[in-house]
C-alpha cells in the first residue's frame, strides 16, 4: 500500500539553510509531519522551486529488504542522491526527465523504528532542493541453522590466516566502492533454475560454534549447472577464495553487487562486461560447502540485503 503524501512549500532559501522566520516555521511543520510518519516534500511557495514527491515500494520494511524510492519533480533535475541509515545512495533517472528512482538497503542490523531518507536533488544551475521520506522498519526474527563442515573452514590453519585477511580486505574494498553509472537494466532474474532455500539472515552454528549470519540465498542445483548473470554489469572479481571457493562478483553499478560462491569453474574474466543471462560459471561445491549448490549474495552500498527482495522490487 502506498503511503500518504503531504506536500508543503517553503521559501527558496530552505534548500540550503533556513535563514528567516518563515523558512524556520516551515521546517518545524516538516518535523511535525515527519513525527506522525508522513512523507514530506518541499517546493517554493512562489512556484519557482521544484516540488519533490517521494513514494516507496518494498516487499516489506524489515531488516534485509531492498526499498525502491521514486522521486517525481515539477521540473527536470540533473542529479539526485539520498542518505539513509548512515549511507549514501545514488539515484537514476527514469523514462521521464522528472522521475528519478533509487534503491535503499535495510541492513540486517537495523533495529525497529522510524528512519529518515534524506533526498537531495540538483537543479541545472547547481541549486539544491531537499525532501525527507520516513521508513518505518519493523522487527524480524531469523531462525538458526546448524551445519557440519570440514573443521578447517571453522578454525582455519594459522598459515592460512594471512590469505584469509587479504581476501576479506579485497572483497570489502569492492563492496565499499560505488560505480557512479547504473549498468543493470530492468528486472533481476534467478541465476539458476530450481528450488531456492530462502535462508537469508539465518544465524549459523558451524560444528557447534556460532558464526556470522547467512547473508545470501542458496539455490539447489546439480554440479555443472550453468550460472547466468541476473542482470547486466561488469565482472569485478573471478577468483578462488578460501571460504567461498571459486567466486564471481558482478558490479551492477550504483553500489549494487552480485556475489556468487562455490562455483566449479568460471566462464568469465575480471573486466568482462556481461548482459542478463550471460553464463558466468557453473555450480559446484568449492570452499566451505556441504554439497553442490549456488550461493548468491547481494550488497547494496555495503548493506546486506536479500537477493529475493531485489528480485521482488525490480520487476
């Protein structure tokens, strides 16, 4: 269900810093509306500054979800970005020059509550206009899974600790980067056919020892099954990593990444551009795996989100 939308207009100076008693009054009105959970948009009382209308679409507003925000303006903007949960998100223009969209990630660690998404649009002359949209996040309980794996993947040998640190740093640096261009196009498709084990967010106990939560989904598939790119992008990594085995990472742009683990082989090299459906490798059981399957992780501006949520909001 779409949220109610309240629009109010403020003097032009509000977009930079309220400088008079009128803009301060409107600012207080905006905060009051926000306190009641109403999305707030802003524009110029004389009609010279665009109005920003913001709505959101999501499978649910809970930890691990992807939220699609749509921003409609009364005149074209040359750029839009948003800040939510302490992270920056870049928006992209839609089919119309006055419509912009952006993906926001609700990380696994986000607690229930009301969180502002602060939207900033830039006019052709460099002037900025702003809006605040509230997201009311509900709590979610994740189950626990217990697995038995080779002990070397629970307590790795000391001689491999440096390799593990190096690989972890490399992957972290990839996820922290934000390519300013959007490379994906349209809906995301499942990378392999077959049953999906929707175990995103499950707390893991490996060989009786607590480990990090599962931040992807697992697809049941036979060894050798082709793995296809769920959308367009660029191969940023194709390498054998200690825990995830043969691994492929696709940069879809704007901070959005697909991470595929446990492959038996690669079909791409780092730097390759891929389209939706391009075969990037084949299903295997390399690394810390109990059998052949595909593990798919998605990162959005470093937030841990459910790939199935991404598929649900981009259709």
